[in-house]
C-alpha cells in the first residue's frame, strides 16, 4: 500500500521508539516490547497524532478554515486536534461530553481543557447521553452559517482517513522489528466476549419485566480469541487450519479438508492473512463482561455458546453463497444485502 497517494501533513515525531519492557518481561516470563506513541509530539503526544496527520491534510485539501471534533471532557484527541489546528493556522471547535458527572474544578477546567484553550480552540459542553455526532453536525451547520468552511472529525478521529495513520504505524513497526532482528509472536491476540443476539434479546425481555429499572451487564462472561473464531469458522466447513509465521506476517494455511462444503479449498492454500489496512484505530486487546448481577437477580444464563453461534453464522453464509452460485450459473444475480 502506497501511503504517498494520500494527503498528509508531516508533523508527528516519527518513528516513535520501540522499547523492551525488561522488568515486566521478567515478571511475566515473556518478552514484551512497547511502541512509545506517547512520543509523537503535538502538545504532549499520543496515538491520535498519527490519524490527525491524514485528517488535517484532508481538511486543508478541502479548503477548511475550521476543524471540529468531539469527545469526553478530558479528551486527548481533542487536545491534539487543537494543537494541529494552531500549528496549521485553522480555527478549532471541540464539543465536550460530561461522561463522568465529576464536578471537580480541575477536572472541568484544567488539564486538556486548559490546553485546548491555550491552543486557541473554543469548547462547548454537553451532559452525558447526548447524540454527540448529531450535536456536532448541528454545531457545524451553525458555524457554516457564520461563513466558516468546517471540516468535521469524528470522535477519536476514527474513520477510514484516520485509519491510514495506523497503516503507517504497522509499516513503521515492521521496519523497526526487521532492523533489530525481532520476531513478534503476537501483536494483538484480541480476546472477545462473544454472545448470541437471541440470548441478549431474551435478557432484555427479562429486564423489562422488573418493577423498577435496574442496570445489568448482558454478556457471557467467557472470552475467546479471534484466532479461535477463525478455527471454528474453518472447522464448520470441514477445514483444518495451521498457523505459520509471526506478527503481521502470520498466515493460516489449510492443513486438511474433510467433506465437500468447500470444494475450491485445497491443502496448502493460504486462506488467512493479516492486512494492516483493517487494523481498528480504537482496538482494545480484551473485552469481557461481568453478567453476575443478571445471573444472581434474574437467573439469566446464555443458552447459545460462542462455538454454536460461529457455526450458525458460517452455515448461513454458506447457504447465501450457494444461492449466489446457483443464480450466477443461470446468468442471474441477487445482491446478498437483500437476500431473505
């Protein structure tokens, strides 16, 4: 992927250091390295600087004289957006959502809020629970009515343009690993608490039967990795996968095929690759819900396992693919998006 095709302002302090965490590695018994994106510059740094290099370039390309974004009261993304705007001579307006209800004066006027204002940004505060993207569009229209050409940046800079910053980060990390002769076994082995919509709808119905509203976490309380999900998906089609390589160079190779559900898949074929273009900007390593309150008070238990849910998804996709193949064989086609 050639990032030079995309407009970019080169303001970040890159490449950021890649450092070993020696004492933590010793404590955990595994070698851990950290990418120091706190060193990106632009008003104390942070990972959002990567995204803003591309977002602000797009704003300039579109002739904007003002950028607008939103986040929590102490949003780091907002602070870095304000810094970029000051550096590039643009106005900046930030919508701040009070997601904590914390009334301390330092929290509400100091820290990033103070830096926002020092960088010349204007701010607008909203209580928690607002439709912040909607509020931002209304605020942008008001500024446009005043004669400004506003470029709207979503919270966290999380859109396809912003994601280019993380594509660059992947290339950067790969280069640093090669320079040092490092082989990473894992970049992110994301763990997820996967549950079925049927279970969640049933739980919502149980919540609605209560005499008074209460807060409950709807989750399975169990974690599985993306790798496991891939293995289940392949197994549902009679395919056994063997993983080879490390880091972003890891691939999934077909080790065996049983049955005729995947007639075009052959042993030795690579069917899984990692593509940095699809790294999620707001990714987290682990998600796990605690449904203990719902279980104790309402007697709720999930009835569909993650494995069964995965099998159901694959079977439905397989049916859709067979329908498409049959239609194409007769020079007909039905868009998958409207299949019933």
